[in-house]
């Protein structure tokens, strides 16, 4: 397991949270105003003559500041790393978030064909692919000089049963591989439709493996049976894959609306864990951040359990808009359906619908850290006595783990996992994303909790700093608002660690004021992990 990537890493009417006043449609007047600002601030957004922009997301802050996210094309080709966020108030642009540094664009006539690019990428992927590989021309603007490239996608199943949708960026002139990443995002390294009629919403009981006996929302069919679908949260539903590695699975049904027996001997037990974890994560985003589901459109997602055979992982897939959970190996690992893993995987979906942090290099580490951060905040939000909140990732999935001594990741001291750095280093982008995430995890812990001794499920812990400083935390509430605002309003697909520092400082300034105690705490916490 040391060589695997355990991305196990995994409606009450309330006052609107501080981070956002409203989320608006990408076709809203705010988007039109931002488009007008792009037209009048071409230099600020690094606009070339043939660049075009498509609004993707709109957030309006409490003070009326509008944050509009755009994807960019050049002569009809997608520009990877060209996405921007326009910040404005009262019709005046106040800033732009972007990583593109030049208006230079390449010639768009390729020297090698799509078929040649597929062959080149295939030498990396191997023979175990399914379907037909695809290729499209793009502008790769993630580096200093934009380059014409083929984006080749191979899909298949890895040797450890993890599905893969691997994207290869192939230089359209030299054939060199410029980058690669998977859009199946895991917790650790390494059919399903309704057949009901006469449906009404119901409240059932989940006898879960990790969270005890909990309330879950289900549907009652006219015939008197129940199915594991939650109409109060966008129709999200949970299915049993039955050991398969493809398909939507079969929706869980039940006669008495009591699901599972707190043991793995009942297949519905882990279904109830996943269903509950996704519901808690939905409520966390809605009640803490004002976000209405993964895509902020009120639509629920599919959760699939009992994936594969002895599969020790969980993952988010954008292609099916679904979360999938393995059963573990039954010897070292339980099924991977505990609260922070569910929060982790659902948060990958939120990232995909906001900053869309590319799943490689430093942006990939930030993507993983974001899921760890919000998976942890979901655990604190739930405050479930059976799964006490802490800054460990996946500690509950270990079968023999007295005192929660083992975990997939340790946010307060990342290097305890034997692979994640505590401090930023120049080669961090070359690490697996589940390890390069450690620096951002460490930053968030220090920002929220500080350096003093704190007691969690694994006892009293302290967090070291890389510059010997002592920090007082600002509390989880302020820290999570700053991080969420940074993700949704200031980060873009190619944001690196330096960009994350800038994004969180911008978020702190917008929420609490530039030079405020919380703003200064953000700066100090990044410096404490050597991001200066």
C-alpha cells in the first residue's frame, strides 16, 4: 500500500454564509457585465485577437462584488490554463485571477496528426484500454509559452481495479508528452434508475458501519417498498455495484426503511454509510457556504458502493458525475465509506465545477488538499460521536487501529505518513498529488488551529512550523470560509502554491479586510509552511 495513491484519499432556512451572497447563472447580467469588462481590459486578461470567452460560473459576494469565471478558446480551440475570474463591483473591474502570462499564441496547424498523437500517448498508457481513444486540438497554456497540442484521452481499468480517464497533452509539432493527468480522482494513492411509481419522500434509518444509527432520506414507492434516493437533496441515489467495475449498479431497496445492521454482513450497511455521508456533505456546503449541491444547481449525484473485489480505494469520476466506494480488503481495511472519505470525494466534484484544478503538479496537490480540507470540515460539521472529528484522513477505515494511530494522511503533521512533505520544496510538483497536498493541508491546520497542543480522536497533537514560528489559529469557521472563497472565486485551473497564497489572501481581504487579523494570519500560516 505504500506505493499506492490512497485518495481515501475519500434544509433549514439559514442566514446566508459570509463567503457568498448568491450564485447566479452564467447567462446572468453579471456575466454580461464581466464580458464587457474583458472587452475593455484586453491587456489585463492577456487577450489575443482571436480569443473568445464563455462564462462558466457567477458568484455575487455580500458586498455586491461579482466574481465571474470564464473558460477561454483561441480560434475555436480550448486554451488549457487560459481560464480567468473577473472581479468587479458597480461595473468597475477590481481584479482578475489568471495564470496566463502572455498574449502570444501558436500557429494552429499541427505537424503531427491526431492518430500519431494517439499512438504516442499509447506508448505511455499501454494496451489495457477500453473503447476508442480520442484526441482534440488544444492550446496548452499552462507553461510560459502557449503550445499547440493534442489532448488524447485513454480510458480503461488499472491493475488495482481503479478506472482511469487519462489525459495526455502531446505537442502537436514534436510529439513530446507535455503533461498528463487523470480525471478519475481517488481518495488515496493508488443501470440504477428508479422503478418506483407513486413516489413520496420518506425518512428512514441507516444502521451504518461507521456513524451508528442515523436518519437518512429515502423514497417510498406506492407499493410500500422503499428505495435509497434522497429527493430533498436533488434526487441523489445510492446503488450496489455487486462487485462490478462498470455500470450504474442497482438501487438499494428495502421493505421497512431500515437499512443495514451495522455490520458488513448486510450489503445495505455501507450503502447507508455512503448515503448518509453524501447527505451530510450536501448539508455542509449548503448551510456553511450557500452552495446547492456539487454543481450549485440543486442536482444530486450517484453514489456506487461494493465496487470491484477487495478494492481499497474510493473515487470521484466527472464523466458519470458519481462517487464510487470500494469494500476494502477485509483484512487491513474496511469499506471506504466513512464520513471524511465521502466528503473528500464529493469535494472533488465541487472542485471540478469551480476552479477545476488540474490533477497533476502543484495544482493537483491543491486539488487533493481541497478534498482533505472539506472532508475534514464535513466531519466536524457532522460531529458524530461514532466518528469523532479530527485532522486525520481515513483513520476509520483501518480494521485494527486502537487510538486512531494510523491514518492515510495527517493534516497537522503531513510527514507522519512517510511520504508527504511538511514544508514547500521546489520539486513538490513532481510528487504524487496525494503527497504534494501535504503542504496545503498543513497550512489549513495551522490557520485554523495554530501550533499549540490540541486534543482530537488520536490524543493530543501539535503542529510543527518550518520557520520556527508560533501561531494562534483563527478557528475553523473563518478558515473554511477563506479557503472556500479562495477556491470558488480566486483560484483557476493552473493555480500553484504561490497562487494559492495569493488567492487565500485575496479571499481573506474580501471577507475580513486587507491587513485584518485574519488576513495577517493567512500570510503567517503560509510562511510557516515555506510558501512565501
